[in-house]
C-alpha cells in the first residue's frame, strides 16, 4: 500500500513539475522598450538616404546663425517683419519630407534668438486673425487689451527655397546614394530682390530599405 502511495506521490510531483516547466515556455513579457535617441545624432538606429532628423536640426541651425549675422535682416534701427513658412519652399527632390518641419524649426529658433530684433508675421495664421478681427469690429466681442489697427501687419521679407536631389545606384552591391541640396532665400517683398541666401548640402549612401512617412 505504501508503495502505491509513493508511486502516486511521484506521479503528482512529476505532473506538477511538468506543468511548471511548460508554463515557462510562454513568453508573456512586454515587447522591446522604446528607444529615445538624440535627434541631432548621425548614428540613428533606423537610417536611410532621405532627409532625417539630424539633417533638419543641422540645416536649420546653420541657416539661423547665418541669418542673424545679416544686417539687412537684423537691424538696430527697427525690427524687420519677416514671414517664414513653407508656402514657397518647393520640394523637387526624391525624398519625402514634411516641409513645415524645416520652416517651423527655423522660425521658432530665430524668434527666440533674435530677441525682438526680428518680428515674424504669422501669415499661416491669417484666417484665425481675420476671424477675431471680424468679431471685434462687429461688436460681438470687445477690442481686447492691446490695440486695434486698420490692417494686419505687412511683411518686409519672406522666405523661399528649394529642395533638390540627385540619386545614384550601384547595381552590383545594391547600394544607393542621394545628394541633397537645400537652398533658402529671403526675398524683399517690395523690390523682389534677394537679400540673403543660404545653402545646405549633404550626401548619403546605404542599402536604402527605409520607408519615410
């Protein structure tokens, strides 16, 4: 009888051990943790030959520093009114990019660095401004606490530019290279003259299997 009990105990122990070991084969752990990376780093985990975060940061920083040294744009007499948006920034390259990323970062950093020496006209917010002005002048709301003006602000200069690229591919190694040329130019909105120009260029080579969205 004791042998029967002993055999039963061993069987139950083996079954329990088997269940425990089987349960360890199911991996219920969470997936790979999100990786935070430096947006200006050239050694990104995912990289291709298109325009990427480090390119956006580098080119807008370079353009900002150059603009701040231009006496036509930064005057000690009166703050120039400037429009920086993506309306006249044309993408003719084979790279897919949101142009607002370039102009927004450039405008915001310039606004902070200029410290009042430049005034930025938010022409991309004109619809919002016009609706509020209409409400004020119709008496639906009061005039606010700052001022009323006959017209909205006109600008002295506006940014334009072009993004171009040149592609090449080695059919033996399947390596692809892309040369980017990004130009920014500030245009006098009365004369049509170009008062400042900047160029940023870079070339990348890789087995390009990255999808840009």
